[in-house]
């Protein structure tokens, strides 16, 4: 499924004009409601901004993510406040969201916040976001939200969340 | 006063042939695709009912980590149900959305398989049910990602990654409890003994399932059966358990013939929106 990992959000952004850039900037200030240190853009939830036809396309992270509606409302509020009242919000399921779309900035912010970012392809070990040790183990496959698993560091004994590969 | 021209027999024939095209006719409505509606309902109801069952564990699981796992799996399943049932409502075209289909249908109108409505029992029984279902659902959704129906394909592609987590997690518990203490092994064996007779229904190709498969919307379940049994057998063997001998299969869920358990589940699930019909979040 390498093809699905292509980040069309980033591609789309590079192709946009000045107006699109302004909308992207607004969205960059919209935090994820569950992990407020990262924005909806960092997470790759924003798939497309089309200033010309006046639409923003979002995709849910998980099928049952209860934050989906909250995110839509927050994006709506931010767009309205910035004067983009005519910009529509659309939702797409396809292609399905993947953690590959989390930006490098987003991964760094997650780690600084104490959440181990999702592992890259083929990466086996998980580094403790507190002390950097690779001596870690899974406690529970499901953490505080559907996107996270609960881990523990064997070096510093701190428990931490791992953003699951998805 | 001008009189209307008489209606001749040929006029009547023409009117019958070109129904819905006259100036006084209501515009011809597109006939809803009722097989697609029914197929989406089956997919949605499976997820909804199992999601509700798992949610019953919230606050009661053996440990807080397991509690979280079960609640999150429930969330995934209810998310799938939301997509499938909203879609079913849109296909039906009678103004019903996912919420209405979930909360304002009676037991006879539910199309889920019997396995998902089985009671939770103890944790082992719940995990046996989950393993038998998620292994099947994972194979089905893998197949449905290639469905000719765009929406079915999109939801399946979105959900399949989550379902593989459900399969892995439940398989791990089957092995851990089966290959555990004498008591945990017995309980897991009892879990399989209870749920195993509802597996044949998962592969039953009735008329609607055949039609959906023929149109390329649904999956031909018969070709998945052998792989499924091989998968189940390998986990069950690793868990040192014994698969029950094949009993008379119990069918009927897809036609609305449910066990008593579903009615009780719906009583709880549907209570609030039925008692307070205008309640909103
Ligand atoms: Zn550490």
C-alpha cells in the first residue's frame, strides 16, 4: 500500500495560490482537540484546500473517532473568524488516512509532548519520549484514545503513549 | 366554453407507455436500489450490535487496559456502523439516516448475524466471539476494498486496518487464556463451545448475498471459508483448545429471526432516543 502513503495534502498545498496559502495558514492554527500540541495540518487531516472553488477537504483519522465532528466545528469556526465564510468543508474517506501523513514537524511536536510518534516502515523499536531509551515494552494495545497504545520505558520506568501506526 | 378533446384508446396506450412524462405527472423517482440498501444494512448492523455489546464491558473489564481496549474496539465498530447505516439510509431514499436506522427499528428489522448479538458471558466468551467475528470481518473487508460500490469500498478500506487490530488482539487473548491455567483454558473452551455454532451463518450465501456478489458489490463468502477455517484452526491449536464438532448451523439473523438476546440489547441501546425523541447532544 505504498501508493496510499503519498501525501496528496502536501502535494496539493505546493500547488495552491496565495489565497490557498492563507487558508492553510488558518488551518495550521487549528489544534487537534485530543492532542492540542499538533494542528490538524500536522496530523494530515486536511487533504485539500481549493481556494478557487472555495472548499476544504478533511478526512477522519479513525472510523469511529469522536473528535471528527469537533474538528469540523473548530475548522468552521477558524475559517469564519478569518473571513472565509464561503469556504465549504467536505469530508472524504478515500484514500484512508494513514500515520504516514503526519508531518515531520508534527512528529517532533508529539515527541516533545511526551507521545512517541508512529514508527516508520520497518522500524521495530520504540524510543521512550522521556529519556530516549529503546528498552521499552507494550502495556496495552489501546491507550487513552483509539490512535494511541500504552507503553512503558524499562530504563526510566515512565509509562507513555505511542501513536500507533495506522 | 372550450371543451377538452376526447381521450382516445391510443392516447391511453401512449400514456401507459410513457408513464411519468406528462405535464401533470410527478417527476419519476429513481427506484431505490433495495438490494444495496439491504446489503449495507447487514454490514452496518453487524458492526452496530457488536459495538454495543462491547460497550457493555465499559467499567467492568478485568483490568483498566482491557477496559480501554474493549471501549476502543466498540468505538471502531460504531464508527463503521455510522458510515454503513447512513449510506443505507441514503440509498433507501426515505429520509432515514443512520441514527434513525439504529434507534427506531424493531428487532425483526435488524439484519446482523447471530454471532454478534450473543451475550458477553465472561471475558473469555467475549474474546472467543471477537476472534471468530474479527477474523471473518477482516477477510470480508479486505475483499470489499475492491467492491464496485465506491462507498462500500471506501468504508471497508478505512476500517480494515482497525479490524486487523481487533483480530490480532483477540487472537492473542485466545492463546493467552487457552494456553494458560486450567481454569482460563476451560473458560476459553466454553467460549468457543458457545459461539462456534453461529459461524456457519457468516458464510451463508442467501439470495441477496449472491446477488451482491454477482454485481461485484459484495463478497463471495464461499471462497473465503477455507482460509477462515485454517486461520481459526491454527490459533485454536496454539491455544491448546479443541474446536467443537460441527453442529447443526443456526441461521436466520439476516432475515430478522434473532435470538432473545437482541431484544434485550435493543431495549438498552434504544431507550433514550425512544423515550426522549427530541433529545439532542
Ligand atoms: Zn525512558
